[in-house]
């Protein structure tokens, strides 16, 4: 909306300049189609302006003009609401007045629904040549009325100290520190390192071993083969968490918990046991591990782990006539020889060290 208004003012100014050829300085011509209000006593024609219909004039300078602004009040009002009056030339603000209108002694011809407030007078300077002026008003419901005449033709001359509206908008005053704030502080440009400099700044060499993970959680499943022929092989499940130590994480500590079952025969059918009894054992080990990774490079990671802890054991001995259940807690230990396979992409050690940037 603001951009469209500016374009409209420029177009109006161009048209006014073309039509103003030959007009004498001090010429005042109304360009907008505003209603005219006539003062009952003096007969002066005032241009009515409001929030939706500003007053647009072509004024030719050089000249000094006198303006008389009156706010329209309701017939029963002694004073009106706080109002604003703005003067623009070429779309730029020249002056803005804040007005608190109070009822005056004048009246309008053929306008009984509104009465003019006391006059607000001011002088205006106009530069040589034609200029497009715009007068805007907002505040009072019934708007305002404006009379502009050359100062030499004013019926009621203003005092010498009356407000004076300059011909040009005031120049913007620079705020102290604006230039310094707008200028960014100098920033040092990083100097890229050459290939010969890489290696002594904390980066890894190309043939360095692959880093180990800082935290691992493993879910292991397998088959337990007992050394006693009384039992048969059965499945087992183990969960283990490992935490890497140091920068290279060649060592790690971990904790595993599992479930192991050894069964002679199914517990529900002791009558088919070859021996007179059938023994079923369930073990729940809880073991703390220390793991050492073999320092090899690549996606294959052999490791050796061992540790000690405790085990909770439950046994169920079944005969043809009864079942005897027992449980006990005892020490436990184990050793593991394993291999990990890294299925993820291997990071570039130079990129990881920060010495090079990816192209």
C-alpha cells in the first residue's frame, strides 16, 4: 500500500508539473475531488479532508502561504478527540501536528450536523516551481476543513511567531555510533594448511587404526554345549553393554547379563527319562568384563574379553513321584574371543581432524 501510494504521488506530480506551465508563483490548485465547506461569516471556501479523503494540491512557488485548519465537531460537542494533521510534499513528510480541538464561534453554511473548532493557523514556505502537496487528517469522526491562501491575501494575518512549515523535509540527523555499528569488525581469514603441514597438529595419519565406538550395546544369542552328557545342548541369550576407555578406546569395560538353560529332559515328562530322575538347570549370570580390541585397521575388529561376577542358579530335579526345586547364588567367570564387523562407512581421518575441508 505504501509503495502504491508513492507511485501515485509521483504520477500526480508529473501531471501537475505538465499542467502548471505558465502558472504564476503563489498559484494554489485543488487536484482531489473534496467537498467544500463555506464559512458563514467570511464566505471563505474550506476544503474538507478526513481519514479516507486527504486533500491534494498543486502549489507553485516561490511563495509563502497561510493555512487555516478547523476540525469538525459534532453539534453538541465542546471539544473533540485527539487528532493528527500531516503535511507531505512529493510523498515525504514535512510536518505533523497533534491537535486537541475545542469548539469555536464560527459556523458552516448549510451544514447543521457539524461545527468548526477554533482555528489552527500556520505558515508554509514553497520552493520555486510546481509541487504536489498532500494534507492528511485523522482523529475526529467528521474530519476537518483546510483553507490555504497566499500570506499577502490572508484576511486574518497570523502573528510573526506563528508555526512555519519548511519547503523541504528535514535532513535525517545521524545517530552517534551509527557508522561504527554498521561497519563489521575485521575478521581474520583462516589460512588453509598445506598437505606438508598435516600430521603435527593433532590429526591422525592415514594408516592409523580405526577408532572404536565409545558406547556399545550387544545382544548375543547362541547354543550352550554342556560338558556333561547328562544334559543336552540348548539356546542361550546374553545382553552386554561396553564403555570405551581413553582416547583410542583400545580397552573397554562392560557388564553382561544372560539366561542359560541346561535340560536333561523336558520337565513336563519325567516318566520318559532314561535315568530315574531328570535334572533341569537355569542360570542367570551377571558378569563385569574388561575387553581388549586387537589394534588392526579395517572393518573387522577382533577382541578378547574376560571377567568375573555372580550367577543365580535354579535347579529342578524330577522323579516319577515328585519335583524338588533348589536355588543358589555363587561366583561366576567367563572369557570371550569375538569378532566385530563394522557395517558403517569409514570416516576420512583428515576430515575428522579438521585439517582439510571436503571440496
